[in-house]
């Protein structure tokens, strides 16, 4: 009979679409007679996102299995078999011999399913004293313990590129801005060191987060630990954590580490975004301070002349994701009752996206900056219009003994005189004209207010004087080599 044949040739499926007898049945299949339908099952599954934790799931499972054997919770032979098979699975996943089956609910279910499929009852022993709640917490942390230092490496390389440029341009005078109005002359080196200082703080923020997440949640079970004699310390040690977490409920509910990393990423992306805003402005014809390489620019489909700073714009745009992901995580957590709730499954997608976004943006930003050329003559010329030397003229008078408020007023009046006369720089006024506003002006004023001299005079720690910028570069370089906590 046809019906009979169908039964034979087509393996029976349950409602979720997982084939009967498949090792990837939901781990909770025994409890529920009715299973979610295929669409509903896929809705609540997370394997599409958490599959990148596979290596960490295996590492955590190996440490757990070995400990179960040592503690006599499972037979030593079973523990050895589990350990061996798990390392084989890791190698097969790495080589592509084993492909992750996305019919499984999550990566934890997949790995346990493979183990059970291959080892039978020995495979079924691995989950003793463990829940996916503490498992996902440990796997996520293990993943971050590797991914975050890599990201710190990207930050360091990016800062190194900026510092090389800063060194090259420690004497390249340019206007510094406040309110996007010309303020005081600085150098491109000073500007690049400002960015580097911000990125070095990012580096240390990631370091801080890493220190706090360095605790192992395994052994916390679903929320209440286990009655089995687990050795939490041994597992923490085997996995390279500083110590086990303190409280089982906190261990499965806490996602502070995700918040801290999402926050660090959002701050770093906000830095990149601001830097890119400068680049976009400065690459414009109106400023013309920076010339982006053609290979780091794009054209227009209609305007033949265009050379657009798309990379800088897109980095600025992608900062929105990082900020959004932080808000997603904060919002996700703010109303969650203790301890684990399925909502927490949403944490990984948001944080992975933040880390991925920051990583690629750092790489793009660095490539773009390494090949960018400063138009030093444009920058220098721009330092001569807009009275950037006015503060230095006032300080000149202070050095001659005038109270600052009076010096400020005298310099302001000189600026007004210049504007009335159509002059662009205080140096264009004769000494007699200057002395009308303040008799303390002498011949040496002209030297003192040349842009390069203004910059050179500001050699205090943190200032833009070329020698001081070189000192900042040395300090920042040392910070790259040193410990992440500055
Ligand atoms: N996929 C889940 C997550 O990422 C794993 C933990 C599931 N635990 C549970 N009790 N449903 O959060």
C-alpha cells in the first residue's frame, strides 16, 4: 500500500521538523508530548547565532567531563571517551568534516547530540551537574576571553598607524577648531595624538572588562548549583579562568560583561565616528587639509568628478549600530526577573555585532589613514586667516605684565581693527597701530604671532609644540606595549 510505503521510505518527523531518531532532538523533548511547529521551533532556536561558540562549547564540555570523571560522578572510562570524542569533534569542525546541523536548537544541543549519536550512553553522561544556563554563560565568556584581546590588537595596530603619522606631522601647522570656528594654531601631530589618546583609553576599557569577566560560571547549573560533588575550582582552572563565580544565581543571570563590552565598543565606535567626521570635513574642497587615497575613496554613478570619502562616512554610520546594540542590551536586561530567562538568548547577537563592527571599522579606518596625505601648505595657509594668533597676542601682553582680562580686550580691539581694515592677521598691522591699543606691543610681537611660533610656545605637557607632541607619541607608544590598565 502507498501509505505503508511512505512510512518506510520517509523517516517520521516530529512537528519541529527534526527527524525522529535524529540526535538533534531538543534536549527537553522528553517533557512535552507536543512540540512547537517548524516555524515556532526556528523562532526560539539560536544556533544560527551561537554556532560561533562551537569551539568554546567543546572546551567547556571537555573540562566538565574530565572533572566528572575525576570526581567519580561518571566512570573514568566514560570521561576519557567523552574527552577524546570532543577533541575529535573540534578537529572535524575545524577541518569541515563535520558540519553544524542547524536543525539543532542551539550549539549546546548540537554538540551533545553529536556526542550521544557517537557514544550512546557515555555521551548522555556529559550534562550531569550542568545546565545550558551555566553552559552558555561559560561559553560566551570563553569566547570573549579570546575575541577581546584580538580586538585590542586591532586597536593597538590602529593607534600605531596614527602615531607614525603624528610623528611625520609633529611640525605640520594647522588650524585647531572649537565650535568649528578657527581657534588656535595646532599641528596635525597634536590632532592625531588626541585621537590616539582616546583609542588608548578604549584599549584600557576593554582590559577592565576582561578582568571582571574572568570568572567561571560552570557548576552554577540552572540557577542553584548541583547536589553532585562538582569541583568548580578545577574546572575554572582547566579553562584558564582566575576563579569560579561567587553565586550560582548571579552566574546565570549576569550579563554585565556583555554590557561593559558593548559599552566599550559603543564608546570606541563613537570615537571613530567623530574622527571620521573630521576626515569627511577635511577631505572636502572647502577645507582641503587631507587627501584620501583613491583606493580608499569611491566615485559617483552620475557625477563624473566625484571622489567621495565613503569609508569615513560608513564608519560614522556604523557607530549607530554599536550605540543601538548597547541600548538593546540595557533594555533587554532592565526588566528581567532573576535568574535565567530566555530573553538572554538575544545577548549574543547584539554583542557579536558590536565586536564585529568595531573590528572591521578599525581595520578600514587604519587602512584609510595609513594612505591619507596631509595637504600641509593648505593647512598652513588656513592658519593665517581667522586670527588664530589672537590668544597668543594676548598672552604676549600677559608676559609683558598686563592682567589677562585687559590683554584679552586689547587683542580683541586689534582684531576688530583688522576686520575693519580688511586684514586677515594681526601681523598685518603696523607697530604704531598696535600700540594705539596697547603700548606694551613691541617689535617682537610679529615673531611671536607667526603660526609656527605660537605652536612652539605652547610646549606645556599636553600642548601642540612639536617637541611636546613627540613626547606624547613616546608615551602613547609605551602604553601600547604596557599592561592594558594604564
Ligand atoms: N540558547 C540559550 C541561550 O543562548 C541557551 C540557554 C538555554 N537555556 C534554557 N533554559 N532554555 O541563552
